[in-house]
């Protein structure tokens, strides 16, 4: 498993005159890594993504939901 946490810009970023509303990244995919989570903060928001080999889970969205649950508890307390 690989987990990458990247602190992004604290305020909005512009591309020309257009404000970027969302930013996302994906960690590199080395051959034998079956599960990867990416976490990115940007302009006061947290973005999460998951990539999983079907041999590990057929529902990576569920993994993200569980991480979001844990984060919300941690951020409240």
C-alpha cells in the first residue's frame, strides 16, 4: 500500500484568469503495489482518491468513504 499526502496551496490558484476549483493527483503506480490512497489539501478542502487492484477490493469507493469517516472524527476532535 502507498499513501501520499500532499499539502497543496492554501488559497486559490489561477490558470490565466480562470480559478482552479479542484486539483487532484495520483501517486506513481509501481508494479506490485495493489492499493494506493492519495490525499491532497487545496484552498481549505481535502481531496481523496483510491486505486486498488481487484484482488484486494472490488470497491475502492468504500475505502475512500471509510477514510473520510475517520478524517471527519479526527478533525472534529
